[in-house]
């Protein structure tokens, strides 16, 4: 029987496709925006929660790690991760910046009054547009940047104890 | 017949003397929204979605347009932040090259096979 | 109790399927090709069991028996009766049972129609089809059993997703399943034709009807799905090139190609191999589509409760199907005669198949490419409408012209005798296109060319129709309907695509906004309690100063309780000229509403043309001249 070139190619293609499908079945298909890791954060200008002044890149200190946490009082997982943020606020080498996302000022303040305030700086992004530059598509999200303002890690969804250990590992590595 | 031919020519001229830009009646913002995926929805574009995320992206895109960014710059800005997944038209690059080429490979191959059949007959 | 009865019926089906395979195999091994009584007997029992289990599941949904997991998860006592019934196939388990019902139904009918003429062929078909049925039955019983029991029995169900509570979507799955699950019968018949060394002409005659039936239902299913998406999803579009839609389109391309080339096999006994391949890949592509949709393999932000084991089972089944069928195909190679003339109907039909394979490749590659980039390069990409439009649209132009000329060309050999009508039709199409761009607005080159070629197809079909009626010669109504319908469909889709107007704005109650020559006034907002949801109804006035009309539109936001969901209902004012389309949605934390306002020309024509196209297949089946 003559075996034609075309037949062999189609056979290989079918096998290849099936193998790819098989591998694809077992990989995690949740989407995450990891693209910004390794890049310097964009210039931003966000209002403080408490007053009308702006906070900018240049106001970020150059000697510490920064943890930017995007949260809202209406978001239930944020309540869940709050104790971890409280623990992290004890670390000296870490500057916690909270960005309050699409929230009302009164509710945000009540939230912090009830559960404690872990943040060194609290900013407010009322229409959610400023958070776009951090690749945010839901709350909570957390971004760890180093003293040179380069993104080291990104956490989508509430932080857990594993993430806590990871963050400590990164900031005490050097 | 000659009359027909001249008429034909005139019509041809008229047909192709047209504006090459499509969809002028849709604003540039809507055009961009239609080309962006709403990341938190099930297969919807930003233009179609009612979600919070889509509303935010709409504001950002409009801000960018009023700041003078063009379509391409906006896509690049957003895919830098959210990955290529957000843009519905994949770029033509190394990874995506087969996506753009393979339909035409099938077209040419099909044409070749039909042609081969006819040749076989003649011989 | 109900769960046990259901399981007994399923076991009955599996046993009868197994026995059919066994008895048929016996008969084939003896080479007697005798259709024994027990085969007919068990076939009848099989269809009885399968239909009974389906009716039982409907019964469980209608009477809200929440002891079944499938009913508990997808139904609710407060749901209207109609949606209780449609809930049966609105979920994975129930839809698999429907799938098996259609396979068994087609198997039974095919057997009854064909066993008198060619017993070897119909026995082989029966055995192959029943192996497929067995595979799906095992999947149903062990991995997606609709009669799975939960203890203790819940008092109330979780309800059906409100956007699925819709008349169009209630009939959409059965239509689509009649299409692509129905294609299983000519998969089996193709394998059987190879195994029984059946003659090409007989094979063509036996499957032709089934191809046309499944093609028509597939088309109807796709149309109904699009209509639903148009008014229910609130996006104003009707085709999104979504993987789920593509999964139904890919088999449709195969069926269309097959419906044409099967005629060549029937009339001229050529292309046997090609028709066999098409018959095989139609069902293979249907199962592939099902795999892509059901396994959750396609990227999404929400990982739904999809079970990788389901995907794995379908994938293994699919691989077995592909390899065994193609090994059989290549082992018993059938030699094709081939004697075609360049200008003959056969050539044009090959042309149709050529274009169909191109469209199929485009849609298939576009659908699965993101999976490849993810596995091989770990990058996610989206392949959306811009890709498909750009690749497919230019190739529509030669396709439409082929379609216009094809039906008129005779079998065997034909000459173009008359250039004159040809020329007149081209000039007419150009003229109409010019008028369109003159009176509406100009549009781009590709759209121009597509409009010209679709006009060419429309006018050519009409001309052929008129000359046929005049000369009282044989008229192929089916192809006339389908080709004319397709021409009109493409024409209006392109016009609609180019001349739709869309506006997206935020508005408060009492406000009036001006856009172009129109004015939108948001009069007021009221809340109504309806049967199983609350509705927030907006009252809008749309005024067009240029054309001087005033329209009232009432879009709604519906708040469903079970499960808790918001849906956005569009308000559409539809006439032959255009649809005026309005949706509204609330913006959190503000008293503004986001509204999408669209003026979409010729929507009604698109639906009518699509139905006309689909009717062609049914005309061919039921109106024997």
C-alpha cells in the first residue's frame, strides 16, 4: 500500500491535537493577569481616602517593599484576608498601601474601624479607573513591589497563610 | 453594445470611487469596545457587557481617546496590563502566525487537489 | 423510587443495545445477512426503553421530584410548566439523555427504512450505530446520570438560570441535536458501506434524506439560537463567533458540503471516497464540538463545576472513533473513477466543497488555537469576530458567484451559451450596489464586493426561476430556496453590519439626550412583580426629527429569586426597514442608568432569509416532485 505524504501529515496533526487537548484538560484555566510581573509600575496619581490631595509614584519611599492592596467594604473576601493584612502591618520592611475600590467613604471608614487599619497609606479609587494600571479586574487583588517599584508578585483573590509566608520570604530574602 | 460598455465603465468608476473607511457611523470608542474582551464575563465584549469591569474599562478607554491615544496604543496599553487575552484580534506574530496562515493553506491545498484530479483525467 | 425506575430503564437500554450488537454480529459472522426476528425485537425494545426513560425524566421535572440531583439543581416549583419541561435538556445530564434518544431514534428509523433493500449494509450500519450508542450510554450511566439520587430529598430546587427561561432557547437544543446528533447515522452508514462493500450509488441514496434532514435541523437550531442571543443577551448582535456557536457551525459546514457532494455520488457515481470522508468527519466534528463545550477546556475566568473526567471520557471516545473509522477507511480503499468536465455541475459542487472546507478550517483553527497557545507557549489569546470577519469575508465573494452559476449548469457537460443575461445581471448588481452606497452611506471595498456578488446570486437565482417557470421545465425548488435565501442573508448581514448605529450613554430619569438626529427621553421607572421575578421597567421615548417618528420603548431589568440573578431585557421595535433596540442596566452607587441604543437596519430580513435558506432542505425531503 502506498502511503501518501498527505496521509502521514494529517495523521500526525490529529495525534498532536489530541495530545494537546489531553494536556489542556488538566491545566488550571483560571485567568490571571501576571503580565505586569517584572515590570516597573506605571505613573499613578490617586486621591487619599481622608482628604483631597493626591498620592503619586514619587511619594513611594525607595528603601522598602510596598504591598498594594485593592479592597472594598462591600467585598466579602476582603474581610477574609483582613487578618493577614493586619499581621503583615507589623513587618518593618513593608509599606502597606490600601486602595479603596469603588466604595463609599463612610463604609470604608466603618470597615477599618471594625476590623482595624493595617495600611500606612489609604487611597481611594472611586470609579476604579486608576486601578487599571495595576491590571486589576476584581477585588481583592494584591501587588508586591520592591524598593525600585518593580512588581514582584501579584495575588488575585484573598490572601491566605501561604501567600503570607511567600511575602515574608520575599521581603527578608535580601 | 458600445453604449453598454461605456455605462459599465462609468459604473465601475463610481463603485470604486468610494470611501475606504468602514463603519463611520460607529464611534471609535464603540469600535474599540467591540474589540475588547470583558475579562469577568462569559465570552462578552466590553461593548456588550453590563458588568462593573466593563464600565470601568469604558471610562479608561474614553479618557485615553480624549488624551489623544490612538486605537493601537490603547490595545497595547491594555494588553500590557491584562495580557493579550483582552484583545479579540490576535496580533500577527511568531506564536499566532499559524492561526492566520493555516486557513489559506487549506484553501490552496484544496485547490491543488481539485486541480490534480482534473489533470489525472486528462492523462 | 423514580430514581430506581429511571436506572432500570437505562440498564434496559444498555442491555438491549448490547444484545442488538451481539445478534447483529452473529448474523454478520455467519455471512447470512439475515435480519433475524430477535434483532427487530430488541431494536423495538431499545427505543421503548430509551424513550420511556426520557419521558420519565420529563415527568420528574414537571412534578418537581427533587430526589433527583438533576431536577434539584435545575428546577424549581415556582417555574412555569413550559420551562420545567425545557429544563430537562437545559443541563448536562438531561441533554445527554436527549442525545441518546436522537441517536436511537435515527438508528431505528434508518433500520426500518433500509433493511428491506440491502440487508448487509443495514446490519453493518445497525451494529456501528449501536456501538456508538453503547459508548454514550456508558458515559450517561456512570458519569452523567440524570437519575442520580440525593438524600435527604430537598424541599425546593435551585432553579433554572433565568436567561435560559425563554421559548427560543427551549426549542434550540432539540433542533440542534436533531442536526448534529442525527449526523451519527451517516457516520455509521459510511463505516457500514466500507465494510459491506456497498455500491456508491446505493450508499448515496440511503443517506441523502438523512443528510438533508439533519442539515435543515442544524440550520434551524443555529437560527433560533441566534435569534435568542439577539434579543435575550442584550448585546444587539446575533453572532459572536463564540466557541459554543462555532461548535455548532463546524458540523454545519460539513453537512452543507455533504448535501452537495452526495448528489454527485448519486447521479454520477463519482467522489465516493470524498463523500465517505465527509460523512465520517461530520459526526466526528460534532463530537469534537461537544468535547470542547462540555469539558471546560476553553479558557474562562470562572471555572465552572466542570468535571475533567467527563472531558477525558469524551476525548478517549472521540480518539477511538477517529482512529477506528479511518483505519477501516484506509484499509478497504475504494477506487474512485473520475471523469469530470471542467464546466459541469460536478465541478461547481466540488467548488462548494472547497469553500466549505476553507470556512471549516478557519472556524476550527480559530476555535482551538487558544488552547494550543496556552499549552505550548503558556499565553492566552482571544480569537474573536475581527479575525473571522477578516479571513472569511473576502472568500465569500467567489463563493457567492459560484453559488449563482452552479445550479444552472447541467450534469456531465455544459457550455456557457448565453453571455448576455450574465452581463445584464452583473450590470444590475453593480447599479443596485451603487444606489445603496449613494442613498445610505459609503462602505468599504470588501463590503462593496460582497454586496455585488450577493446581488448577483439573488438576481441570477430569480432569473433562473423565471425562465424555468416560463419554459415549464423541471424546477429544483430546494436549491432555489436555499441559494436565494443565502444570497439575501449575506446581502442583509453586510448591510446591517455596515449601517448599524450604536450609542452607549448614561442617563437619569427625566433626562433627555440628543444623539445625531435623534432624541432619547427617559420618562420614568416603575417596578412590577411578575410570576417568578420582579421587573424594573424603564419608559423611554425615542424621537427622530429627520424621519419624524416617535417610538416608545420599555427595556427591563429583571430580578430573579431562584437562583438570584439579574437579567437585562431589551426592548425592540421591529419593522421591515430596521430594528430599534434599547437595553438599560443600573450603575452601582449612582442613579444613572447605562443604556445601549442601537438602530439596526433589515434585521427582520436576516431572519426571513435564514429561514428561507433552511427551508430548502425540508422542501427537498418532503416535496418529492
